């Protein structure tokens, strides 16, 4: 009977496992193979060993891509998380708090392309941002302002959903703990520092981890706003991969960049989660 149940379970799981293998693992393995070849999409792939990886490390644009990717990693793991936490804490328990949070949540419904179009109009030379600031800075044409401006745009989109996640965490905090702290004379800042923030630590780990992974894969808003320019000054690793693979039709080299980005993202995520788990335990 046990063997029958085991085989029944395998039969139910097999279609899902096969779908995952076809949709996720097969393309990944094909990309890894292509990263060791010279392939333009027309001729058969030619094995070249580690030439693509050596070329990638010697690429003059690599330093710029890495620098911008690091700026995105820091910016997106700090600004949207901090603003989301601030919105959640200030609106929690407030009468009509849902309506106060709604304007911050609506931008999350926009696609990356829509976000890029809206903020491209705002940040362009002579656009709304320059009118408000009373300046004539080419925010999308000068580094590092182009990258910093797009980080602000992404913060505008992501802060609301982070606030929603933190709100779930705030609602899970036992009311008895908060009431006991108030009876002991804890003020608002003391409540946040000694009660709210420590109890939100597990959720904060998840929010920061998701933001970190998303920042390392930043592509759509950069490509549509600046296409990595001018002069590749706003390019990230994901944009470098797309430019080399699909614009220059160097699929082998683009696959090497993609695999390198996958390794970096996986290592950063693993190190971050491992440190957080150790800190909690």
C-alpha cells in the first residue's frame, strides 16, 4: 500500500517537475553551454573555452557596469525599504490609514516600461524635475545623475509594496507586548527601537533580500530610459548582457555575461541569507 501511494505521488508530481525542467533548467543549461561558444544565432556554436569570460573581464565597460549595479544594489535595498517602513509605521493604527497608503501603492501596478516612460518625461532636459528644481541639469545625460535619478524612480514604485509587507508584520506584533511597553512609559521612539524594529527583523530580512536580488537584475527602466547611455555610462550588468546578446547578436558572449550575473546574484543572496540566519539563531 505504501509503495502504491509513493508511485501515485510521483505520478502527480511528474508533470510539474517536467514543466519546471523544460521551462527553467533546460534554458539555463543551454545558456551555460553557449557561454563557452562563439554563436551568432545563425551558424552552429563553435567551442571557444573561456574566451568569452576573459573578454568580459577585459571589457572597458565592465567597471562602469559593476559600479552602476552596486549603486542600484545599495540604493534599492536602502531607499524603498526605509520609505516603505516609514509609511507603514506612520499609517499603522491611523484612522483611514488605507487611503493614506493607497497613493504609494498604486505605482507598483505600473510595468517597468511604463515607469521608464513616465520618469523619462520627468527627468529629461527641460522636464518637470528641472522646472521644480529651477535648474537645467541633464539628469539622464550625465553620470552618475542618470543612475541616481532612476534609483529615485524605482523607489517611488517600490516603497508602497514594501509598506504593505511591513504592515503585515506590524499586524502580527502581539498587542499585549505593545500595551505592556506603553505601561512601562515607553515613548514612540522607544517603542519602535525596542519593540517594533526587533519584532520586524525576520520580515525585514525577506524584504531586503527581495530588493537586493531585484536590484542586481535591473534592466527595463534603464534600457527604456537611457539604453545604458550616454556612452554606456548608466549601463548595468543586465543591460550589458542584453546589448551584447540581442543587439550585437553575440549570443555566446552575452550568455557568458548572463551566467556571470547569475553567479553574482546567487552568491550575494546566499551570503546575505546565511548571515541573517546566523544573526537570528
